[in-house]
């Protein structure tokens, strides 16, 4: 496993993180086996959100920690908040002091821990008062409930606005990114061209994050879209799977490991989130850090589904 040290922190994080969004229907024993496998593979970073499984994912994970309190010091635990879904009275986003404090307190209770290492604001709230958010971040930090902060699915301008008021650095932005969902790269390749890929959807997110020492965490790392699901072995992405298969054989790993290696190859030093609940698949995917794609291999994967390098 490879590790990176997050700028401005004492966090040395694994390049691959385990996303816990899908463990709600797993038993505590199954979740425990998954977590032990992750740690055995060198993963020390676990990604949660208060809404995953209506809180059940945090509760199951917390039960594993209750059984194994010695594991907490081996983990970096991240959670997210501010989405209020329909079942909880939404839909809306809520970055008010009252909501964030309540959700963090609930997450700590569910997770059986006295602090989370990282808290992300899950989605940009149009009614977010950056002064109020800065105050609640300070309160959470002073009470030692949260060590570090970041955002998820936020624009460059929103991060700029928050950074004006928030004392703590925003160390992460968690964004959808994969070989197929690669808009952050497409627009830069096709700048000033009459092509749909030239549409600037993120205002230079990768460059901004590199410049400001913000680590991008990739969600949907093996996903084409919500509609298509994963692109791995998906007949709709036959060309891509041919290249994945060729490289998987060359490196003696799985297609998933190659797809994750594609993300890790970028010099922005992104952290890729894996959402599997299978210990076997997790172990196979962790081989991604053993793969160092050549430039040509990286571009072969990028262009496999009719993308262009002008």
C-alpha cells in the first residue's frame, strides 16, 4: 500500500480508502471481516456519511469498534454531513450550526468514538453562511470532536468563499471521478474547441486543488454513471474493457485494479475510494498500488471510449 501525507496535517493516509456506504445490509460479523481485510491490506482510511443506510452504516461500523476498541488507533475515520433526505424531512441541505452539531454528535455515538479525524460538508448548501460554518468548525475543533475539515462535491468558487472565513484548512474535496467520468480532465484537453468536452464544468478543479494542497478523493472510482453502474465488464463499455483486460493480464491484476491505478497515476496524488463489501474484491483491488502505468497505457485507457487527445 502506498501512503501520502496530507499537507498541513499529521495524517498519513492510504492511497486507497474504503467507502462504507454499502454495509447497511451486512451483519456485524461481515463488516468486521471486511474491515480486518482492509487493515491487513494497509488501508487505514474509512469513509462514512451520516445518511449512508439512514445511519445504519455508521452503527454497524461502530459495533465493530465496540467489539475491537484496539482498532480505533489504526484508523483514520471520515464522515460527512449536511444532506437532509426526504425521509428525514427534506430534501434539502443544511449547514446551520444546530444541524451540523447534532449530526456530528449522532455520528460519534453511532461510530462508538469520541472524535472523527475528518468531517466533510457533503453537498454545497445554497443557504450556507460561511461565517456560521467557520464558527461551528471552530467549536467542533475546540471540543476535539473533529480534527480536520473538508468538503465534498464543492466548486472552486465555493471552496474559495469558505476558505476566506474558515480557520482550518480544507484538506479534501471528494468528487466523482473515473476513467469514464473524467470531465475534470476532458475540458482541459479540449480547451477553446467546438466540442462538448470543452465545456468547463469545474473551473479547473484539479489544478486548483494541486495549487492549494487540497487532496481530491474520488468517489464512483469504478462507476460510469448512476444509470450504467460500473464500467467493469459492462458491455456498453466494450472498448474500455478490452484495454483493461489487456493491461490486467500484463500486470497480473484485475480490471478493477487497473482502473484504480489509472486514478492513482495522476500527479495530483488523488485518494481513490473503493466501495466494495467483498473482502476478496477488496484484496484484489488493493493491487492497484503495485501497478505503475506508463504514460501510453494511461492515455490508452483514457481514449478507449472515443475520447480525444487533440
